[in-house]
C-alpha cells in the first residue's frame, strides 16, 4: 500500500503509519499472510463507528437548532448507513488502497459496499487514535458534512411535512409546489421545483425526481421562513 500517496491525496500526515496500514488491511489479507505480524481493521472499524456517530451527532445538533430528536436520529441513520459510508470511501478512492486476500480481490471485494464502509470507519478510528477528535472532525468537515449541507440526504428527511407544520403556526397560510423546469435527457432528468407560501416563492430546489426537488425546495423554504419570521 502506498501510504505516502494516500497522505498526499488527503493532505494528512500520520504520526504512526502502522495505524493507517491496519485501517486498510482486510481480514482476508491477514489470513493469507500469517508470516507477517499484521492486524486487520476490525477493531479500528469498531472505534471509527463510534467516532463517526458522535461527530455526525454533534454536527446535526449544532447546525439544526430546531430539528427534533426523532428527525436528527433519522438523518444520522441515513448518513452513517453502509451505502453512504461506501459512497464516501469511493469518493476518496479508498478501494485503491485496500489490502485484500486473493479470494476477495477476485470476487470484486475492492468495490464491495461492505468492505468500503468498513474501511471508511476503520480510517476514522485510525485518524482519531493518531491525531485526536478535533482533527477527525476537520476531516469530516471536508469530506462528509458538505454532503449533508448540499442536501445529499434530503431523501431521509420529510421537509415538506416540516414546512407544513411550520406555516400552520400562522393561521390561513398554505404551501404549494410547482415544477418550474425539467433539464436533461429522459434517462437522466433533473427537475427544478419552487415552494410557494401564499403565492410567494420561499425556496427552490433541484433533484433527480420531482419528489426530491420538492423536498429540497421545502428545505430552502424552511430556512427562509425562519429567517424572515424571526426578525
């Protein structure tokens, strides 16, 4: 494994490089190299899982002051689920650095969701041990939190219901959604939606489906509504 290349890619430098090597070592590799004194990434994965959950919980708590506990729990679950973690690992090309046994290699383990999710958590565990919680949070701020801000997990949140509840606090107000634009070929459409409160556009959003576009428009409308009504 090319540790220097990975460090350069991530703009990080580990004090204890054995930790980063362990984070990318699958148990199948250890089983095939018993002559080497190496450990797999399962213990680091256990630690990284806890570090990630705390980091995401802290972020959601600080940035969503009005979000109830149940909604934060639902959103956190969407962020830390296996497909999401595998997506983070793919975006960082972690699969290129995995140390796998021949069997796992031949059966496509380098791009398997389970292995990629595990190595992402193991990496976080290694980073936490090597550089502490704050540096781990900085890593999440660069590679995970922006995806939350950009609405990548809006499918897990029912912002339309939240907006409806919010405006019902003011009598006789109503909300409606309009698809204002469709872009791209039929197999790869992108929709633009507006959320209107009493005929006034409060938020706009884009998505691969009409539902996703409306959810993102609702999220934008919630932010604007709170801003304009809390003055």
